C-alpha cells in the first residue's frame, strides 16, 4: 500500500530503538529517508544498516583465531 514506513515501524522491524533509527536518518546512513513534518519516512525495502561501532572479523571459515 505505502512505499514508506515510519521510524517506529523500522525500529520494530529491526529490533532497535526508535531513537537509534532517527539518529541513523539524521546522519544520512539510511538511503532514501525523508523527514516530513518531524516524521522520518524510510523506504519499505531498506535493510538495517550495519552498526558502525563493530567491525566484522576478517576470519575465514576454518581458520583459528
């Protein structure tokens, strides 16, 4: 029906806080996010951005740390 979801809907879908989603939108880390009358609208097909606080380990399968 709609092509966008609210920040609250995205927070529930991604299992994070609404404030974190709003912060990502403000930092332009979510492509296509729009701010309309203080409401963030996020395209429905958008995937959850990676948390910049953590890096994925550079370990191959079967390799010991």
